[in-house]
C-alpha cells in the first residue's frame, strides 16, 4: 500500500469532512464556504475524530513527542487543522469534483498496561500481534513501546472505521509493517479488510509515536464517495 | 452440578477476572457495576478480562462478539433512529440482555454509542453462562 496523500491535502480534506459531519449538507452541494465557516468547522475536527468511541482518550493531556516526524502532520492534531490557510481549503472546495471521505482515528496506550497484559497472559500475544509485528518489536531496545504503538495503531484503524473490534474481527486483521525507510504501513485482512472495502477505502495511513510510558497512533483512511448522513454509514452501504 | 450453581461460579469467575485485569479489589467489582463507565475498562482491559475468563471457565467470548450479542443482530438502521438514539425495537432487545435497564426512562434518550456503557459485570456473566450452557447442551 503506498503512503497516503501529502499531508496538506489530507488535512484540508479532513476539515471538509468535519464540516460535512457536523452539517446536514452534502459535500457536492456546498460549492462556497466562507473562511469563517471553515475555521469554525475545522475546530470541530477533534470532535469528528472522537465519534468512533464514546470513552475517548483524546481528552487527556498528552505529552507531545519532540521527535515526531513529518508523518504527524497527517494525524488528528486539532491545532494543525485550525492552522490550515483558507486557500488550502478553498482549493478543495472549488475543485468541482466530489471530495473523498477522510476517516481518522486515534488511540493512546499506556505501555505498562500492554507489558502487564502479555506478561500475565503470554498466550494472548499471538491473538493480538502477527509474527511479523512480534519479530520487528523483538529486535528493538524499547520493544515494549513499539508493541504498544502497534496496538494503538490497530485500535486507531478500528476507530477510524467506526466499528471498534466488530463482529468476526481479529486484532491480527490490522497489521503494522514497516517499509524499508522504517515508515509504518498498514495491511488489512479478514473482516477488517471487508469492512474497509464496504467503506470504499482507497488509502490508509498511520503515524506512530511513543515516549517512555505512552504510545500513540493515528490512522487516516481515505475513502471514495460522499458521506451519508452523519454516523449512518456504518456497515450499511450496499454491497462491498 | 446444577445450572444455578454454574451461574454462581461463573459470576465469581467474571468478578475475579475483572478485578485482576483492572487491578481492583474483588469487592469493588459488584455484579451491578458497569464495566466501562463504573469500572473504567477500556478495550485492552476487555481483551484481558475475556481471556482470563476463557482460561478459568473454558468459555471463549471474544470482544468482537459482545457488541453483536448486545445488539442481537438488529441492523444499525433499526437499532438506532436517524439521530442514533436507540429505537423501541432496540430497547426491547436490550431489556433481554441487560434486564436491569429502565426502558421507560431510556426511551428516546439512549444514544446508541452509550449502550455498552450500561453493560454490567452481571450481564457479562450471563453471556458467559449461556455460552457455557449452549456448549454443554451441544456436547450432550
């Protein structure tokens, strides 16, 4: 799977997505949008990111990882979205073609919680992580953080899909692999892949970050077509 | 062993598993405590709890089964209205899997995404017990 679109495009589309979720108009109906409206709506992006799960970790204050790379620009940082120049959003608005849907998900994991889980229940490891994920993390000095970040990534993808760990889904259906440059990529299989196809997902990107104690992941899915009414597109689209 | 005794045992197993996974005292894990809202369980905790239950009872319940069981196979568009409020049909089913809920009080106000917030330790024990019974019957 190739990397996602460049961050600016993804961010602008995400702002439009947030606007669509919070309003009743469809993307194609909205050919003009005032700058003020854009800014106000973009501020709701964080809310949109939270729709996948009621108990939301994003409310917690989180230490920012100073080592975050440009990957983080594609993630759900409200400040980034608010900072989008109006021109960037306008460009997307006036393109005259239907906007892709962008679904985002975020998750934070306490590293110690993951460590304790697998220390106490080693047989669970294989139900959650693939052999490739385990071998990647096993070779790392801070393997526990890497593993926790991968768990967060699985959760983030499932939140973006809006299902959580849905019926018939396995944790191993979302696999994080690293390309040659070390950038994380996501592979979906099984039921998660089936739901992604229902959502007409074309791109998925994740960004991971961890500090001692905490691991965070964001996922962005780019899907074809327009939104249904807010929240009503879960699994109800005609055929996959 | 009678079915009633089994159910008591299973409740104890569920309480112990929940306490161990969440690092709580077993006395904090009352049958009527809600797993997510009262006890603060998150998805990783649920994974932990369910695997502990599986090891101790031999009954496998996956996190991915829970929401489905609670929604009872009712399609999303019938379970929640256009504002994602649980419909009368949805509530009638919820009353079966979560008998403690006050349907009249929740009518027209229960957000679909808050349903899991009402799920108690006892409700989980009931699911495990009915799975155990189904397995026992199948083996008979």
